[in-house]
C-alpha cells in the first residue's frame, strides 16, 4: 500500500480548567462543544474545514509561563467586525496584552488562561478561512522548517520570506499555517500544539518513521503509554501523530 501523507487534524490546548477554556473558544469562534469529559473537551467547526477535529482541551497541572510559541489569529471582515470580535472576547474573559507589538492594526489579547491570540484587521486574503485565519508558530528559521510542515500537513507552501513562511490548505477553507521567525529560545513545553494523523487505513508506524526521516524526533513529555506518538519537529516544537482517521 502506498504511504499517504499525514494531515493536520486538530489543535491541542493544555489548560488548568478545560471546561472554562473550551467554552471561551467555543463562544468566540462559534464552534460547538462536541465532546466533554474530565480528561478532554473538544470543540469542532460547524462545517467542512481544514481542521476537521477542531480544538481539543486537555488538563495539565503546570501553569503557563512566558509567551506561547504558537498562537491563533482571528479573521475580521471590516473595522466594525474587528471591534465586535474584540468586544466579544473581552466580555467572555479575554484581556488586552502587550507583548511588545507596538502600534499595530491588529489587537493582541489573551484568553482566560493567558494564551495569546490576535484579532486581525480586515485582510482580503483571509476571506475564505472562516473565523480562524491562521495558526502561527514561532521558530528560528521559517524557510528551513516550511518543507517539513508541508510534508506533515499536506499543505503547499504559499509564501516565502526570510522571516516568514506560509502554508495554505489545498481546499482553501480553514486557517493558514504561518511560521514566523523569532530569536527567542524555546524554554518550556508548548502549551498549544498541532496534531496530525494518517488517513484511515494507513500505517501509523510508517508515517511516524517518514516524519523522523524528514527531521522529526520522538519526545517524552510525560505522556506515558499512549496510542499516539509525541514528537518534535526539526526545530524543537512539539506535535503529535494521532492514530489513523
């Protein structure tokens, strides 16, 4: 059987209160809660989307420390719409944040557990993404990392710049993946990470091996005996390879 590439399946959030954080993002994005237990709460987009399983929230005892290396950008269609999203976020428990962004046209906020996110000014090229415009990953060398994530996600590279590489889902619907250069070293386990998975019927172990050949490595973050593989990409960012689906 030919080995098919993995695809981005969901985002995973660490949280102290998974129900609280899930409800915040469910209300803000308009994605319903589809599964709720003591160990995980899931929210999923209501229509066909490039992130089919949405966002999974899992409990962790560790508090957030420092700025996250992965954050979400939300799309807006007009200045009024941008203001509406910011106001809604604040009403739901978000706070404005200063991460040194200076005078920029987008709003930088944190969710109720301190995870940074941005509400962007209107950008026509995000017109088809839906509420979530982009998944933004900090890394030391975006251009070098982009081929790995293109192979892991199945998304083609849309844009190259020395400080930025952008991948788009082939169908055009759903968030883009933006790799952004940072000089800040990675210090702690990521509180938000990407999950990929092989397609139904494909070989999980073979896909893990394929990603290792492309520069990924196994990682131990205390996960114990689990059916998925916890890994780091070639520049040290954690991600998981879920079972085929």
